[in-house]
C-alpha cells in the first residue's frame, strides 16, 4: 500500500504545505458557519423584514424555519456533490460549492423586504437558503476528506480538528460584526440597513477563499486512485445500494452524527436564542457572552481531535453524549439564574399557571399567519404569555371553563370572546394584556434582563461548559467519518450522514425547540429534543460504532 508521501503520477509529487492545506480546506467551513451564525444572530431582524405579515411569535418561528430550510436540502447537496467529488475530484468540487455558497449569502444582503415586494421577499429568501444549503451539502465532506487524505497516520484527528476550529472562527466573525454594528449604529439605522452589511461583506470572504483554494493540488489519495483506475463510476450505488456500506452509513448517522449535531447546536447556537428570547438578555449582550465563550473553547476542538489520535474517537464522543443527557436541564436552569436573576426569582416566588380545558387550547404556532389566537379564552391567555416569553404550567379545568391565568396568588380571568364584535374583542383582549402585564410586573417578572444584574462570569462559565461538550463530539468527528468509509466512495458516504444529522436533526433544533416552548409554556421543554437524541446516539454508538483511529484510509 502506498504511503501519503509517494510521488504522484501527474506531477503532484511535491508535497503541499500543511498549513495551506488546512487553511484552504477550512475556509469553506468559516464561510458556512459565518452565514449560519449570522442568520441566527439576525433571526429577529429577518423576522421583522421578511415575515412581517404574521404575528410576532409565528414570524420568529417562520424566520427560524427559513434558517432551517437551508439545512433541509443539505442531504440532497451531499448526494449531488458527494458523487461529483468521488468521480471528478475533491478540489474541483469544493471550488464550485464555495462559489454557490458565497453568492447566495451575498444576495441576502441585497434582497428587498416584505414592505417592498410583499410575499416575494420570503419566497426569494427561502430560495437563497435552499441554494446555499445544496452547496453546503458538498462542502464539509470535501474539507474533511481533503485534509484527512493529506494528514500523516496518527495525526488525522489533530489535522481535521482545525476544521471545527475555523467553524468557530466563522461564528465569532459573524458575532463580532453584528455586535460592532449594533454598537456604532442606533437601533433604527441597524434595522433599516445596517443588518445587510454582514451579508454583503461575505463577498470579500468568498474572493479570498476562492483565491487560496485555487493554489491547491488534488488530494494525493484521489490522484493515486485515479492513476490506478480505482475510482468509482457509480459511487452512490456503491455507497447506498450495498448493505455492507449502507449499514455503516446508518451507524454513523445514529451512533455519532445525530448526537454531535444536537450537542453542537445546544452548545453554541441554541444558547444565543435562549438568552435573547427566553432569558430576555438584550441582543448585543447575548452576542458578546456567546462569542466570548466560543473564543475560550476554540482550542478544545483541536485538543479533542489530538486526544482522539491517542485513545480513539469513540470514547470521547460517547462520553459527551452521556454527560449531555444529565447536564442540560441543570445547566440551562443555571443559565437563566445567572443571566436574569429577577426572572428566576419571580418564577420561584410567583409561578405562572394557566387554568383551562386542554381541548380549547390551540397549538401556539401558525405558519400562514391566519390564526390570531383570539377565538377561545385559552388561546387569548396562552398567546399573550407565549409572546411575552413567560414560563407557565398548565392546570386542567372542566370543559366550558373560561380560562384564567394565576400569577402567584393573583388570578386573572381571560375575556370570553364568544359573541364579541371584532372591535370590542380587540379592545377587551388589549385590556386583558395590560392587566396581566401589570400583575407580572408586580410579581417581579422583568420585561428585559437588567444588564447590571447579569452575572457575566457565571454565564460565560456555563456557556463554556455547554461548548466543551460540543467540542468533544465535534473535534474527532471528521477523522471518524473519513476512517469509516473506503476511499473510492468516501466523499459520498460521509457527506450524507453528516448532512442528515446536521441538516435535519440539528438544523431543525431551534425551530422545533421553540415551537415546543410556545406550545407548552415550559421554557426548558425544547431541551428534550437534544436530550432524547443525545441519549439515542450514546446507546447506538456504544453498541455498534466501531473504533477507527488506527485504520488505513487509503484502502
């Protein structure tokens, strides 16, 4: 078997600079996560600009759905570009994916809002997200394969760990850009045009990344395969049409990537949404806190990758999955206490309860904006509390009971909308909202977290704990996936489970989690999504995932 330093038949025998290989390959990941996090940071603004035709809660969830749409198509991009990468080559494929990805992000910065072009705005936004998602479907697999196929044996985890490091650089770059703009622009300027600048800046990243990638040669493993006529002519059929390989794809998905996705998202993106929408921390402060924690934990991606070269990929990743199952509820509970102690104290001192017949309560999510949640007394109560981000418990009442909300010892009966004319109904509901808001204020519930009361050190410490779990599953992942599959179908085989996991399982986490919160009133309810999937991955991974760190990847 040839080693990675054998002379290449097409004149590629000159060994490429390792730093160039890692930098050029990882730039796509910087770009991917820059856009990914940028959209997450600006979800509230995007909701206002492109989904202003629906109520506030639904608009935010729809903005998250548009965010998730890019993830929905990633597996299809993985099939398309994975096949191209296994047939044509690694380098050419991720040049194409980079260009598509960058131009789609840039175009969002030029897109008119709902107030200018109406329903066309969210439709075009969704189309751009889908186009970018397709390109990203071929990006990560290309970077992981390219770096791993250049890495010397015994250092694949260390080398590929830099992919995740640069991913976090993308997150930090986006966060710093947004925080900086929020600092120098007033709120109206930022909402009017300032939010577009980070998207427009992406064209600079695109040009730099393309220029650097053009300096690369093809992967040495692929060149040797091509020279020996060993490349696959039907990589998708080989990868997914033969049980021996499909079985490994399924194990990779359910025993590694699914857990990695939810733990990763719970460590760096969901906390941002949680701080801003649940703990009511202002956007700039939330961005700063999350970015600080990300900066602190960045070196851990390389550390866990390096350690996985010594002790194996599986022990590190499975340990993180098991810890996550037991740690998420106490960590997020502590996060609320540190970020908004007044809210935590109010929930303890004067818990909010909704007393209603469950059959009269609608699911608090309306994707087409037609439901004003004003047809039953229960909907009126829950709609107000969901919009206010107030944690509440449900108490069942007999059928026909007019719903009420209990705040500590104070009970407020909801208006009964039956028989009311539209104007009278609107006025009655508005008066009810004022009454509830007054009661919440008297009970100590803040409308926004007091910046002077935020325990920043503790918040960052908790975020670092969440981020560390993310680094444990993500650091060794690329090397694990590369080592699981044979070289001739590697690009296709690893791209699909990675993007089903991160595109579908992880990408929909913020949307599903916040829909669960809106539906139940429990601000921690969305964590069950991550906990159940992390637990499943721990079971499947421990039982079926093979250890790979000593494998020969040229086979």
